[in-house]
């Protein structure tokens, strides 16, 4: 409760409900109807956290699933009434069975109708907004769905409506910061994120975005601190230790990066832990690799996260210098890690912990890293280095050859014999 008056009203409401339930329960118990007070008590206790009579620190507790457990008490009461009905007389038995059958059919129809609402998150929030157009939780839900689908204009529309309803919503401000990031507007992303933090944004909701913004600004130590705030709250978050390790590599602090990678390995679930065991058993050169390569190879699924961030830098923010540094770091560390997987796959007689399709996808991503690096180098006049990088890209993914033929970034080198040879490879 925000004020003493609100606290008093909460307390009185709680005591009133408690007195009512206790009175009904005592009366039913004295009459021998012991299942009735148990059903009522079960329903009330299970429903209490969602009733808002007892504040528990969670702002929103509205969802169909919150009635599942309390519904057991409600069904006990209905079952008791049904049994009493069919025991009363033959007519009561027929009426009870018919009523139960009708109720089951009615509930089945409601469940079918509700399943159409729960088809996906967008249909759910659409249904909420039809009933409550100003429900900013639903507006944020729609905005988040549009954001994930890269429909940025639609996301902006819903977030604008949400901010009109509640300008101080931490969740809305944080989502608005994410939208600005997706739009490549770092200044606006910073502004909204700072506003959300000033109103109490939890690191659980904003640490990843804050770390990206700091990393883009070159403050890699600040990015590490932002990520560490997350793991202080949720210590098993092994993925964030990978992120901290990657930021440490940007400032050449390999010992700290190794410590973070080791912590990530210690916390990762069994399925991910099997990656390192497979490599140790099958890569003939595993023990000759340095510790950094082994740790990154054992956590190869993190490569997708690093790759995605590099694409954001290059394509969303058009920061060629920063993207080139990111590409160089990826090639330095993940090139050797993927080589471990290639050797292990060739030596293994059985299936590995990741599918061949996933492994080819990693190879393709590294090929795209080489390709994009070649584009930047050609653009800045480093033609020999660009052709070398393009050659390595085609080694990883020959399908990139078709892109290179028409890519305007390669216009400065298109007439060179080396480029023509690569196109004929």
C-alpha cells in the first residue's frame, strides 16, 4: 500500500473476509458439512495472493492460470453439491447428472473459445484490449510482440499509447529504450533507460540493454558492471558470465575473461556441459588448444549471441570502425573454436551434442563475419586485406559468392584479377 489509509483499507478488507470465511466454516462444521469449509478455505488461501488483499510486491497478478490452483477448492464444493443431489432422490440423481453434463459441455465450449485467445501473445493482448483499451500492460505486450517481429512503427504506436496511460511505468520506459536501440537511436535509448532506472528499474529487466549501450560507447568495464548487477540477483545466469567474458576480451583482460568463462561452464545446464565432453573425447588436437579456445568451443552456442551483436553494430548503427573491431575479435577467438568442432565431428563415429545443421549454421555465421569484414575493408581502401577476408568467407560459405558479385561494397576491387578468380572458384 502506498499510503496509511490504503494500508488500513487493505487490513480491514482482509479481516472482514477472514471473519466471513471463519463464520461460514464454523457453522458448516457444526452441522457436519466438513467438506464445505475445507473447500472454501482452500479456495481463499490459494486465491489470496492474487486477490490483492495481501500485497506481495508484484504489481500485476492477472491471468487465467492464477485460478487453476484455487479452482480445486471451488470444484470440491461443486463435487460435494453434486453428491448430495444424486443421493437425495432418483429425480435428484437424474437432475444432478444432467446438470453436470451440461456444465461440462458449457466449460468445454468456453475452453475452446479461450484457446483461440491463447493462440499467441498477440491474440491474447488483442482480447484484453478489446475489453480494456487503456490497459497499459496489454499495450506493452502488443508493443513487445511487434518489437520481436521487427515491426518497429507498430511497436512505437503502442508504446506511445501506453505512456499516455501511465507516463511513469518502468516497464514502458524500458521497452521504449529497447525500441530506440532497435531504431539505431542510441541517445534516445540512453534517455529512456536512465528514466526507467531513476524509477527503480530492476537489473533483471535492463542489464542486457545497458551493457550493450555501454559497450557501444566503448565503456567495456561499465558493461561488465551492468551485467554483474544481473548475476548478483540471479546467480545461475551462466549466459551473463559469457557476456562479461566477451566484454573483458575487448579490453585485453584475458585472465578475467577466462574466470568468467569458467564460471559459466560451472553453471551451465547438463545439455550445454555435454559440449565440452564431446570435444575432449573427439577432437584429436583438443589438448593442444589454449584454454581460451577450449572454453569458447565448449560454449559454442554463445557464438550466436556475439554474432547478432556484431550485426547490430554494423547494420543498425552503421558504425564500421566498431563493427570491424568486433569482427576481428570474433575471428580471433571463434575461428579456432569452430575448428575444434570441425575436427571433432570428422573424428566422431556417432551423433554429437549439436546437430550438423547447427554446426553448418555456425560456419555460415563465421563466413558472414569474414564477408562483412571484407566489405568494410574494401570501403576504406584496404583492398588486399578485403580480398583475403572475402576468400576466407567463401571457404566457410560458398553461397556468399552470389552476394559478392553484385555487392556495391566490392566495386573498388571488382576489376582486380584476385576478385575475378574468387568469383570463378
